[in-house]
């Protein structure tokens, strides 16, 4: 069951927009608990994931990381695609 607020997310996969695959990606880069996302830069996490995995990831993974970090920092539940425009602007610079 997905968390409705950050304090309810006890496992990574309980964070809205995070499924088994993204949860495993986060574990692969050292994020094992939802609260570890607080204060993290999702763009840096995305680039770290690419380095660790040795392959380019779909940019929507970055959007998902942005949604997850914002949620864990107290933001409202939003679909990952709400972050696409912001990600495009950030990665352009």
C-alpha cells in the first residue's frame, strides 16, 4: 500500500511512484530507507544511478526520483510526470 504522507512510508516501495524496480535502483545506490531521501538532490541521485549501473536511464526515472524526494520532504503526492518540465529545465542547465 502506498503512503499518503512521508511518515507512513516504511519501505521504499511504499513511496508514491516508486515500484519494485526503482526501489531496487535506490538500494543499488545506497538508499535503503525512505527517510534517506530527505535532503538528497534527485538529479545527483539520477546521475549516480547511471554511473553505478553503467548505463543511461530513461529520463522519467529522474522525474520519479524528484517526486520521491519531494514527497519524503513533506510534499503532496504527485504523479512523476508532473516533474518532467522541471527536470528538462534543470538538465538543460
